[in-house]
C-alpha cells in the first residue's frame, strides 16, 4: 500500500505560479513511478506530467510543456509540480498517482496504469 497526500493548491491570478507537493508513505512508496493528473468539472481526468523512479525521465502533456516542471526528492518520498505562467484553463483538481516499480527509468502517462491516488488539491486560476 502507498498513501499519497497532495498540498500546495490554491487561488492564483493568470500568469502566476504555484508549486504542488505530494508526499508518499507506506510500503514501496520509495520505489514508485509518480505522476500528476488533473480533472476539471465535467471533464475526464487527464495526464499532466510523469517522472520515473530515478527522476531522470519525465513526460509532459502538450498543454503544459514549457510551463510545468515535475521533480522528485526520493530522500523525502515527495514529488513536486512547479506550475508557472498559469492560465484559467489550468483550473482543476490536481491528483498525484503512484505505481510501484523495479524500473528506474520508466514512467506512465496512462492513468489506468497507476495503482494509488491521492485525494487531490484544488487549483483555481482567475483571469
């Protein structure tokens, strides 16, 4: 089992920045592929960013490339999502997800491949 707790969401004006954190705990929590997803009202949950266990490999949705950065600190079992140049269309509940692995280099962009999810943190970007 892996428990995930997100933090850092809030209300920000367009063009502003936020940093989301997701702390992982439990068995296998320190050997996980990690990802961020988001879900806006009335829409499907969508991929935002992913990072391998080693942290050397990352992936981003086209809509956030160049604005968002995913990183992790394995000593703290924490993954971060630095969000810059925020837009109103980034408004959503952001979820952290984990998938235990023995691979240091792989990551998933498909939400169906993740086994554990946090409860989400709301990000609201005003125009």
